[in-house]
């Protein structure tokens, strides 16, 4: 596969990176196909990644930034949660690459949880907690696979009551997992409120993701206008596109765009005592 070859080449140059999201789900056997590739890459290696993308062609087509919406591949903004989007314009359909410097909703360093060319199941499951309904069955499937592989973190990713019933027949829920996810108390007690509580948890994560998207979209508007005014040619070399976008970002993004991933605070608060589901 092209994307696995890309990761292999990057790693040979000392880059810490891994394929995640949809293609990872295909790799783990819980999805059939996807059109895009999401790549986790350590921000300290962005220069090496940009160098490789600049020299990589597919069917003669060079790599370029995708549309005006993509922020530049720069650690200052990726540490704040932004992503960069690239594509190769080939027929019949463009090949795309979305680059993440931080794993959205990560509970720990993604670099420590890899499986071959791919991010580990725990990382992928956390990143799949989006506002899109289609992502949630994959989370439960990943959690089930983790438990079958004796990884207790799988209990953190089950969002279907029937999956709990099935997995509890094979083993009990460890206390340390209950302390992380209090709703597991209901599963231990076979409480009939479990199904409703799981739905409430899912809605919380989806609302957090919608809030994240709204804030980023608002912050992105001045940058979009600046990129449009710059009239960057899609046929320009990737390095030239990058330098132009970098200038636009420096002139338009506020300090909150590069200060750090503010949304982690929201996710930590979602697991705090004030936000937990409290069984009677």
C-alpha cells in the first residue's frame, strides 16, 4: 500500500509517525475500505515529512495542499490541535493525506502505542469519538478486539450494552478501569440504566466534538480570507505553497491557535466529578 510505504520511508529518516483513523480500522479488520489516509506525525519531524511530500509524485502528479482550508504543516499550530491537508490530483479520484500533530482526545502519548505502521487500537478508538454517528460502531469493535487481546483498556471503548453483556461473560471489569469510567459501575451491577447512560456518554463526546469544530471554524475564517487573497497557485511547488500559507497563518491566527490544545481541558473536565454519571 502506498501509505504504508510512505510511513516506512519516513521512519527510515527517523520520523515518528503512524497511520490512524479509517485506514487503521481497515487494517484491524473492522472496516472494509476508506478513501483517505490520516497520519499522526510528531511535530518535531514536520520538516522531514514536508521534504518527503515535496519529492513524492503519484502517476506523475505532485503533492499539494488541499483547498484554502488547510493550515500550514507547522508545529506551532499543530500543538494547538490543527491539522494539515494534502492531496495528489490523479484520476479518477484524488489521493488525500490528513496530518495530525496531536491525536485528538488522546489520553496518553500516541507515540507509545503503535502497532506496525499503525496507531494502536486505543489511540484509534479515542480519535473516533467524533460527532459523526458512523464512527461509533467502530469504537465498540475496537474495544471488543482489545478485550479479546487481554487489553483492559477495551472497557473504556464499549458503547453498546449488548457488547458489555458479551464481554462480561469472558471476564470481570478491573477496578482501575471503573475509576477512569464510572459508568462501568452500572455494568458491574447489571443495572438496567446502563443503556441510557452509555447513550448519554456518547452524546457528551459528540457535543464536545461539535464545540471543538465550531471554535476552530471561527478561528479559521481570517486565515481562509488571507489564503484566498494570496491566490496561491495549485500548480505551485509544495514548498512555495507552504511558505505562502505560513505567512498567512502568522498574520491571521490568534495566539490561542499556537498556545496548546485547549480542548484537552474540556475532555479532562468531561471525566471530572462534576460531569460524571452518578448512579444512585
